[in-house]
């Protein structure tokens, strides 16, 4: 008799693989949004389990703002090459020029919201009918409203009041011409689940997820990486601190946390002890208004 125990991580993994296979079965031109962040890295790992030894039934797609962490970009390229899957990269900077968009100004001039325009352009260019993303319900209130299959209209807009029921894990991917679905296989996972899964599976991550020395700007109790993308002004406090990142977005809108956690076990212990969500603690762009994320999602954001 087998002594193998089917634990909660197995349940989460099984559900995520089922969702990915549903995407492959229901859509003609899906894509997997891949940034080199931990959640999208988990999605790639799950896709390997879902579809190997065959090829992925979708390309990897990254909407690159031009303000990304170099460590994440290097990891992105290395992983795509290692697994031999197609990687499509589209630049927000090109969209800004093409559509003559107004680029944000100021101390932390983030292109984060402008990713929406490039994503919608990319969906139209390749006629993607479904984009797989790594959003989780525990991250933020607006994301907690999402279904696993989240339908967007022909303009890429999301209406939180028009959500389809998903009783008994039945996912309805039926869409009209021009509509699009965002699918979230790890929607029911928590940050701790992600880290426990990474630890169990031995998944390699970019080095910025572990404690390292970095020059940071201390601003409103947040630690912002010093880079060419932020404005350092007279009187600003800049210091070298030992930090790690809980989530990875633009260098202009993602803060680090002070930490000495250099191993997966140490990171997991820190996550267990914290009482603040990763976006609540480290994402500057979510602090603009209480509805900042929901407003972006209504306009077509991930």
C-alpha cells in the first residue's frame, strides 16, 4: 500500500493543471503571460507538468515596460531558452511612441498602467483569445472579485458585475468575436502557498527574491531601488540595505522589504509571520487610490 499523502499543495497543483488544460481545450489562440516573477514562474512549471513531453499549446508573452529589474529579465530569457518555448516580448515604449501616449512624470514615473495599451495591441496582433495570468485572489481586493475565467469585452474592458458562475469548477470559455478571456490557474493560491510550492518543487527563482545588499531610496517607509527610472532629489535618504522582494513589478513602483532571508525556508518563515499582503506592503501604484487596481483592470489591465 502506498504511503504517499495527497496534501493541499497537490490539490492546488491539480486544480491549476486542470485549468490550464481547460484553456488549451476551449481556446484556439491562448497565451501565457510571463514576466520572470515568481507567480508566472510557477505557471510555467505547472504548464510543464500539464503538457510535457509535448510543446506548450501557447507562447510565453511578456509586456515589457522598459523599467523591469535586470535580474527578472535575465531569468525570463534563460528559462524560455532552457525549456525551448516561444517567447514573445512587446515593449511599452514602442506603444507610447506609436499611440503618442502621455508618459507619467514625477518622482516614481511608472509605466505600469500603460502596459494595458501594449497588452491590448499584442492581443490584437496575434489574435489571442485567452491570456493566462498569475493573479491570485489574496493579492488585492479587485483581484478577489475575479473568476478563474474572466471575460473581457471587445475593448478589453472588465466588468466586475458581469461575472460568470463557476459552480463545481466548471469554466465557461464561450466568447463572441473580439472578446477575450483572462484565465487565472493559481487564483485560489495564497502567497504562502506559492512559496511552499516553490520550496517543494525546488523551483529556481531570480536572486532578488532572496536577501541581498541593494542601494535603495527610503521614501514614506518604503525602500525603492535606486535606478535611472526614479528621481533622486536633494534631501532624499539613500542607503545600502539588505533587502528582498516579495513581488516584482517595475523598479519604479515596487518596494523591497528589509530581510536576512537567504533561503526558501527563511522566506517561508517570514511570510508566515507577516500580516500585510505583498502588494499592500510593496506596491506603490496600488496606493494611489483604494480602487487603483480595479480601475486599471476595468480598462484592460492584467
